[in-house]
C-alpha cells in the first residue's frame, strides 16, 4: 500500500513537438497533472498517441517539457535514482548479462563492493539466477526482457518507469511476466509508473489507473483498483472493470469530436490488446 509521500508530482505539463513533414505542430499532452505516491503502482492507460510514453521520457529527462513542472523525490535536493524498462530490452549484445547490469551500476555510482550481491539478488528475483555469464543473443525474448527488468531494479531505484514492457511478447510469455511482476512488486515495493494500452493488464497490475484521451493527451479519469492481492488474471472482476474502462474510453473520445481515422485506429488497437 502506498503512503502519502509523493515521489512524482507533475503540474500543468505541456509538450509540443515542432512542425514535421506535415507542416504542423503536434501537441502530445496539455496541462497534465499527476501525482505518484511512494510504494504505489500507477498505470497510465489510453490509446496510442495520447502522450503516455512522452510523460515517462520527460520524467526520465530523456525529453524536455514545453512548459509545466515535474518534481521527483520531493524538494530535498537529493537526485533520485530512476530505473527504466523499455518496450524492447535494449541490452548491449556484446556484453554478458552480468556486464549489462554492471554497466548501470557503475553509471549510477553504486559502490563496487555491492555489485556482486545486487546482481545475484535481482537476477534471482526475475527468475534468471545462474545466467550471469550468458549473452543476450542466447536468451529468448522473454528472458531478455527479464534482464531488462533486473537492470532497472539492480540500482534499487526510487522510481521505476515501465513503458509497455510486455507489448512485444507473445501473450503466454507476457502473462507469465505480468504475474512475475506482481510477485517482484510485492517484495521490492518499488514506486512504479507503468504505461500500457492494454486495459486488462492495467487492472491486473495496478493500485491506481489514470486514463488518458488523445489530441492532445490529458487525463480524464482516475480510479483505484480495489480488487485484493494476489489477483487472478481470469477473475470476473478484472474482466468487468476492463469492459467498463473500454466504454469510458469510447465515450471520452467520442465526446471530443467525431473520430478521425487516426483515433479509430488507436481505439481498434486498444480493443484488440484488451481482447488478447
């Protein structure tokens, strides 16, 4: 259960991408407000193109906001550690699993005497104990993504960002990793901001869901998931809430204006992911 201390506070966040080949600016998100509290697993959900990944990239300082304020870890002045799990593992293929983790430990300033213990612990946590000397190209896609999760956790982050980490996996592997993630989260209690367009995934994993609508991206609904843990992926309550959220999303998009072709494609993608 999260406490009341905010780890992330976003106020009036707006991101505008400059004019591209089509000759017009793209407003990814506008006047967005968000608070993520310590120990919370919060999911941002919505159709493709509503600014979910942009929000993560701004928090991680991969991108910069056009306007607004992002505060991470409070006002203490101590720079928080942020772990990032991308859609694809982005491992360094010429490095062993162990050296991929050492790379981020060194970059994060973790004392060298802690490396061996941290690597062993977090590889065990993601189910890859004994794979230290193996190389990414020898691993399956699911195993590579486990390494990506271990790489984000090994620095013991104050905040874990996860950008649709299971979207490129087959559903059987993805479901197994979702269940593993709930186990990992119950042990580590890492504050997590998770991006997905898969509504069932969000309901299964989250403490809190913030729903976004596109053009421009903004949050239109917030809800707490009151289904007790551990959760069953086939629980009828998960299905019922998923269906309710699909209807909420439909209404939100339709209330803005008649769906454009892009909005229709985004919505079809969301519905297909939810039915998987």
